[in-house]
C-alpha cells in the first residue's frame, strides 16, 4: 500500500501548491469550505457559512490514470534481465515478452484500501509524541477537568483527534497533560443547541505542540474517550452549548457501568451449571432456561429478550455484511459502546443510549434500533442522501470515525458507498486528506445546498473503492418511514424507566 502511494508523491506536492495558492480553499473544510472557526469560536456549531470563493481557473483534476514511468521502466528492465539470465540457454525471446506483459498486468490489478491507515490519523502529521502513563478511574470519581462542547455524543472507546489553535485552550490542555492527561467533551441535548448535562472523559494518548517561547500556541493530539460523566453543577435554566465552545473547567462525576449478567441467575440451580457453558449444548441450555423460568413469575420469553447471547448474535448478524462481525469487542460494556458508535441514529437515540448505565439494557435498545427501516436524509430539508444498506467501513474502527480539520473543528463521519440528491462544490484536493490516497471535494445537498459531507476519489485507478462519500453525522439524520417503527418505539419505551425514555428528565442531571 505504501508503494502505491509513494508513486504519486509528485502529484501530491503539485496539489498542495495549488491548494495553498488558492485564497478560497483549505484542507478538508477549512476557511471558505467548512466552518473554519477555532475550537473556541463563540458561534454555535450548527451555524456555518459555506461561501464558495473559487477565483482560480486551475484544473487540478487527479485522474490517477498515469503510472510512474520510471518505476514501470525499471521494473520492466529488471524483469527482462532476470528472464534472459534464466532462459539464455533456451533463447526464448517470446517468453521474455510474455513475462514483461504479465508484469504490466499485475501492476494494474485492483488494490483494496488498507482501512487501518484512516484509523491512524496520519494527516495530523509526524510530530505527535506518545504520552506516557494512564489514568485509572472508578465509578463515582469526582474531579475538576478542562472541558469543551462537542456537537454530538462521543461514546467511550472512540478515538478523538483534535487541534486546538487558540493559545489559551492549548495552555489548558498542556497543563492537563502534565497532571492526569484528562479533559472532557460535553454532549448537547437532542436539539443540538443546549447542554445535556452529560459528557465523556478523554485521555490524551499522543500530542504535539507549537510554541512561541515557553508558551504553547497550538496543540495537536489524539485522545481516547474512556468514561461517561455528568456535570455536578448544572443551572436549572438551559445552558447554550456555544457557551462552552472554549475550554473551561467543570466539576464532573464518573457514571457507573453495569456489566451484563444472566437474567435468570437468581433462579437457576447451581448443580446444572456445567451444562450451561458449552456452545455445542445449545438445545440443552434452552431447556434449562425453560426450567429456570418456570420457577419465576414471568415466562421465559421475557428473560430471553435480555439474554446476552441472543443480543450478541443479532448484532453480529447485523454487522456481518459490513465485514465487521469479527471486530466486535468481547467485553459486554465495550461492545455496547462500539455498537452505539457505529449505528446511524438520531441525536435523541444516541443520547438515550449514552444515558443508560446498564450495558445489557443498552444492547437491548441497540437490537431494537437495528430493526428500524430508515434512510439517511439531509437534516435541513429531509432530502434522501443515502440508504442504510450503503453504509460501509473505510476505517478499522468501524463505519464511523472522528476527524478534525485545520480549523480545529472535529467531524463525526459516516462512510457510504453511494449517495443521491447531492452535488459537489469546488475543486478536488489531496491536502490534509483523512484518507491518504484519496482526494476530497465538498458535498452539498442538491435541494437546499446545505453542506452534508465530502466525496472522496482515488488518486490511482486500481485503488478500491474508486470513490466513496463521507457524511457528517450532524448534517445527515436518519429519516423514519414505516409507522410500525413508531409503534415499536412506544412498546420499547413502555418497558424502560422514565429517565431512560426521556434523557431530559432531571434525574439524569441532578
């Protein structure tokens, strides 16, 4: 994969010069294309101005059709020389020509993209240094950490790449790295405009600094979300999310994570436990569960709704077409967060999953969500953009990943293979590409001209996929169609506690 990308260095450098010389373009949503404000802009994250200012007449299309001539000539010559050495006694020149032609064909063979490259976030640059030491926190831990608002819910286990271009934010983050390497991301409510009272603690893994004298002017880093928390002090009046657009210290309390356990554990006979664990005894296990349920006031199907093995099988079957079934974590809590991160859900549903303390209940809700029939639509005008069947993984972390642009704005990206009702804006660029080997171009809704994401095109014609789309999760929302989904939601909510049905319930905050 690296050889494939190295052969195109000259094209990358030429594109970077064109991109840097254009006053109206910037890498992956910088000034003029995306909300380029610093992390600390006082504007609401949802209010963006996408003004196109393309004064350049340069046509910097990268069709990637030309291979490296020097590389091909050298390879061809080496093959011919080796072939002549081995076949000199036979004098078979036709075989030499055939060997050379087969080498050319092999060069044009399809090359699947290495999805681990996107997960490395190499676009952040080579200057990041590993941060040693790890924080170990337990449920109920209370502390004071620097925090900033995010435009969506971030679940534990997600990678958080960030760029803080403002000196004050950089100074707070550097101090946090020296102390315990912890900072917080605050989650908005379902409207995206107010604080929900929830957030996630993140631990810095790698960091790089730009300094002016002894004071840092900007910080680039990669972090890992590790724990959910709630704010210990939240005003009774709704707090606008943009009031935390800059780093501020907040008092937080880590929420508990309740691991899944067998729902019939209190009714089963311990003497029959040896027959419960082997997978090849599944029919026997079902009969044993029926016996256990007979000793309770509820029928067996009630307990089966929350059986961990059944839930895991349903989730594995859902992600199998995406080639992600083997990537599902074994730990129940980690599995529930991974699934929540990789499902295309509305903000209210994501917040409801985030607020649940029980991993088993979270998995049960997720199995309900995967049975929904929905399409991805523009959040502004409800125009259909993609189908759920079009979602696929371009990162080893799953179908969803977080990426940041040069302005310090972090996007939640969902990758799809096809998109409808969209049009591109501006010229293609390879600068600061989140997927090395692909160029990007801004993607707009064809109906309302709102920004919905980017289209990525391969620089080499043998790279697969040739193109795909990265949709912003906060600009594209699932649109529900069938009425039976609403009925199923009502049935689901009827069996949940009130504070789970409504994340805005005060018990979630106080």
